[in-house]
C-alpha cells in the first residue's frame, strides 16, 4: 500500500490539475469579450481567443460586442422650433467600442448584460438626445432633410455614448408624424402644386403641339396658295403672250393684204389710165379723120367708158365685199377660236377650282378663275367685234378713197350710169308709137337730135334744180383727159 501511495497521490494531483485546467480554460467568441479579473489588479480581456482562469482566485465576466439595434421613439409629442408637436420614430445601430478604453468603459455599465438589456439602457439616453435635436429644427427641415436630422442626432448622442463606451454606427429616421396633420396638409399642398405644375406643363405642351400643327398647316396652305398664284400668273402671262402674238400676226397679215390690195389698185388705175388715154387718143385721131362720125364715136366712147367704169366699179365693189367678207370670216374665226380658248381656259379654271376646294381659299380662287375666263371671253368677243368693225371701216374707207381720188370722175361715172335711164325715159313716149313716117332729108339725124335735145333739157333741169352743171363737168372731164398725156411708171 505504501508502495502505491506516491502513485496514488500523483494521480490525484494530476486529476485535480486536469479538473482545475478544465474548469479554468475559457475560449471567447469573436462577438464577445471575456474579462478575467481578481488575481491581478488589471484584468485580462479575451476576444476571439482562448485563455485560462485560475479557479477560486479569478472570475470571468462577459461583455457583448456585437451590433445592436435601438428603437428610438419619442413616445410623447415633442415641439419643434416652430412650435409644432411631432412624433418621431427612429432606429439606431450601436456597438461597444472594440478598443481597450471602450471595453473598459462598457464593462463598468453593461457587463454580463444581454443585448436587449444594453439597448434598453441606451434607449432613454438616445431618446433624450433626439428630443433635444427636434427642438432645434423646423417641421419642414425634419421632413425634407432627414439625413441631416439623423446626422445631428448621431453627433449629439455620440458624446454621451462615448462616455459609456458605445459607438453609434448609424441612425435612420423611420417616420415623422404630428398631432394636427400638418405634414399631411403639406403633402397635399405639394401634391396639388405638383399636379398644378404637371397640368400647366401638359397644357403648355398641348399648346406647343397645336401651335406647331397650326404653323405647319399655315405653311402648307401658304405653299399651296403661292403655287396656285404662280400657276394663275403663268397661265395669265401665257394667255396675254398668245393674244399679243396673235394680234401681231393678224396685224402683219392685214398690212400685207392691204399693201397687196393697194398695189393691185394702183396697177389697175395705171392700166385704166393708160387704156383711157389710148382710147381718147384713138378717138381724137378718128375724130380728126372722120369729123362727120364724131357724134357716133362720142356715143361709142361714152358707152365704152361707161361700161369700163361700171365694170371697174363692179369689180372694186366685189373686191371690197370679198375683202370685207374675208375679214368678217377671219374675225368670226378669231372670235370662235378665242371663245374656244376662253371655254378651254374656263374648263381648266373650273378644274383647278375643284382641285382647290380642299384649301381654305378655294371659293376665292374659283371666282378669280371664272372672272379671268369671262374676261378672256369678253376680250375675244371685243377683239372679234373690233376686227369686224375695222374690216367694214376699211372697206368704206377704200371706197371713199376711190371716190375722193376720182373726184369729178365719180360724178361723171354716176352721170354715165344715169344717162341711159334718162335717155330711156326721154324716148319712152316713142315706145307707144307703132310706126313713124318721116319726110325730107336727114330725118334719122333729126330724130336723134330730138332725143339728144330732150336729154340736154333734162341735164339743164338738173342744173336748175341742184346747181350741178353736168354738161360742163362732162366737157371738162373729157377735155382734161384729152389734154393729159399718158403717164408711165
């Protein structure tokens, strides 16, 4: 027994050492601080590591180092600096400072307390700090600048929390209310203002869209109006130019025809003068040779001159009538052509007017087009009437010029035309006599002389009644013709 005693004592000591080591071995987690104190004046702190506590001589205390959430509520209404009672609900995230000084300060206040107990102890202090900050701010700043509000709360509370070894990680304002519903009213006012601004912006946008559409429509209408005006101006210019060209062509044609007619008339007159002079010369020579047949020859000459004058007069009248008829036909053709052009222009204008009915000024353009067509038709009719009047006036003027140039010859011509009628009237009583028996010599000459005497009496009667001496005019005309030598060009 004595032999095994040392071993037994040694085993007991070893077991006691193991028990003491097992009971004194501690291992601190990362979110807690194990504070071993009692053997030495200054304790040891274990965070996230193991250590040994001497049983019966040292003690182990725990301090929670993790993040904790503190619900901060004012519980009662707090007046702001503009004397409005508000209730604020905030949340703060805190933890014990992970420094020896912070752990030492926290150990004096929160040692061996649970996180809930620590937050409960901090809640009153944080609520007091938040109440002090609320009293320095206005309701509007609390609502519109919550970050600044929370920063001021943190700054104010940090001084108190540092004395407790607590670090404030964050502070967030959850809700702000007031007893009189002013925040709701401010929100309603802002909502109304925002709605008003939105309505004004929408109205302005609609107005801008309508203005842009109106300007686009106006530009489009102006372009259509301008295009229509340019088309009408071009059509009008074309019609005027065509009318001017047609007028120039008609003028040149009339001038050419007039020149041709004048030249033909001059040639005819020269030919007539030459023939008349030749006949007069021949008559004079025959009168000299055959004095006894002069009266007969004079009658023959008178008959020849009268027939030629009648023929030339008839020819001139027919030519004048033909020219007048031609001018009238041309005027009528021109009138018909212009009427067709006017009708075509009217048709075009009507089609254009129908095309413009979609535009704002369709009626005005249709009226202008119709007026232009009516004007063109009136111009055509006026031009045709003018051309017809000019043709008739030209014929009368030609006839008047011919009579003015002939002067006494025209009167002689009229006399020569009337002499057969006067002679027939003078010899009319002889037509009622079945037979005449004459005695003596030269009875035939006497009969002719009686007839001639009767005609002479008629000529003298015209002279007494009108003052026109037909016999003198005949003598002067034939005497002048006989004395004037033939001319040649």
